[in-house]
C-alpha cells in the first residue's frame, strides 16, 4: 500500500509546524511527502475546498485494552481516532493490568500496528498499579520508548512521590513528561459534578473548582522545586489557567491541555442529569469556559486533547451518581473545535490546529507526527471540509456511544486521514 502515489489537488494546506497556509498540491509517494516529480502516474484526489493539515495527535485517549475490552479496544479506538482525523494517540495507563511496566505498552503497540489505523504511544503510569504509593518501572518504560507518564484518572496525591518522579525523570537523556490529573483527592471524593448552585439544586455531591486549583498550585510548586517537566491534564477552571499563566511567565517547564467538552459545555448543561455530561474534572461555569477559550487563544493552554473515555451502555445509563465519568471524543474533536472556537472567530485555524498537531506531537516525542508537511516527511495527514455540517449521531465508530455531543450539529468534518501514505479514512469512512 505504501507504494501508492497520490496527489491531493488544490487543497488549502495549513501547516502549523512551519506556520504556512497556502493552496497547493500535496504529493505522496512511498509513504512520504514527495516532490512534483512523483506526480507522474499518481492517483488524483480532488481536495478543492478541503483543508489539509498534519494528521491530528491526541495526547489523552483511553483505549481500554487490556482489561476493559467491553468499553473499547485498541482496534475500535484507533478506528474512531482515524475517523476523527488522528494519526497518533497517546493511550492512558488506567488499563488492567495497569500500564506500569514495559510489557503492557508492547502489547498495545503491537495491537495498534496490526490494526494499522493510527500510531499508539502508550503512556506509562507514574506509580505502581496507579496506587500512588511507589514509583512504577519508569526506567524500563523509557527504554521501551515511553515519553509521557501519568496516573490519569487520579492525581498523584503524595507530593513527595511526585517530587521523586519529577527528579527521576530529569535524569534521562530524553525529555520525560509527567502529566498529572490535577484534582485534590480529598476534595473530590464522592463528588459527581462541579460544586455550585447547579449541584446544590440537583442534590448531587460536588467536585469543587478549588480541588483543581489546589492540585495545580501544588504541582507547580513541586515543578518549581525540582525543575521537572510537568504537564497538566484537562484543565477545567479559570483559576487553574491563571496559575499556569503565571508559572509560564516565571519560566517553569509546564504545559497544559483542555478538552473539547470543557470548551463547549457548562454545568448548566448538566442540569438535565445527562450522564454523558458527567466527567472528571467536571464541566464548570461559563466564566471558567471563557477562561479556557482565552487560554487556548493566547497559548497558556498548549494542547486540545480529547480525554476520549469510552464506557459500556450500562455503565452510563444508570443514575447520575452511579454512572461512570467520561465522554468519548475522538470522532467529534475537530468538528467541535471548528464549531466552538474557529468559526466564531475565538481562535484562528492555525492556532487551533497547532494545539492538535505539532504541540502534542512534541510533548509525546512523536517525531513522525504533527508536521511539517515537507518533502521526505512521513505522509501523516488529515483532510477536512471546514464548512460541512453534520449531526453527531449513533452509531459511532468507537465501541462506545457515551458522547457529550450526541445530537449536536457541528460544522467541519474529516474527509480523509492518511497514515504513512495509506488512507485510513476515505470519503469520511474508515477504509479498514
Ligand atoms: O472522566 C474521566 N474519565 N476522567 C478521567 O480522568 C478518567 C476517565 C476514564 O478513564 O474513564
Ligand atoms: Zn484525567
């Protein structure tokens, strides 16, 4: 398949890696971007009206395999990823067994390679079993290519352990990033949504914004004390954004991410008790959402990541308090970002794509991904129609259907995705 030659004709090529935005042909031969000499005999694909960008990179995906294949598998999750325009995803470590040693990562990567739909970069757990008590086999995992570590789902509650992990990570010759799910455990225990007037009216126990503020402040203090490289997962509150902005101004080595759902919804939307809007951290207020949008625009937040969190139907279709937290997001992320940020003029297309391509690729150490779209580079690409309207509906490509965006109309749809010269998605459908 990689021997194929394809020319995408007349697309608008937006490449955040070299900040170019121009209408031109893109030639692909033997799995890489080629020069015009390779156009001879190539298949021609009309890309007029499409934006062509580096394949999207998701820094925060739960693929659930091994252990929770009833929710998602590497194959179904990467098919959903490809459908959403992604060529690479980081798979979170809250599997069973936990990805706290190299063997699990090897299994996940092999499954991804066999499926051939997207490259998967397993995230290693920071602590053994994600139990928060002792460090995982970080060295072994770094040797196996792991660059990002996270106990996501839970914060690393023990500050001393986080400090040790940040110091240990500094000792490697490659950049190792520790990504924290920043919610103070004691404050969120038993809580199911943002704590505020809506949670009081609904009679649902809350997870206060202060939980995030405290965890972020502590994480930044430990990063400052160690000089370690910290990444903050899925920020949800205005005060956390403010702390990160100040930390960056100070020169701390910190990056931060936000999800499409936190950029879209508020806790007012949760008042319907729709369990698809239950996730951790929770959806917060309109002021928080505004701060998150501004932080994407001004660079305080580096990455938009999905936190794709598939669950089985019966795990979501229960009482609000009993249902599991999380929304799927791979198939809708780009459409949501275009609809909520780019089309209303809140964030430029270049900036939005930067947060979904080159920025996460750098953090992940995914050198083949995120662009630039230049001769000789691996042909990892997405083509999307920025103006095509569609409604988010079942069935999903993901095994799960717990989407916060169900029923919403989005403007912007992926038409093709290419992984190393092979179309994983053509005419908006997965090819394999
Ligand atoms: O809502 C969430 N779901 N937040 C997390 O941090 C974990 C995730 C999951 O694994 O389901
Ligand atoms: Zn998380």
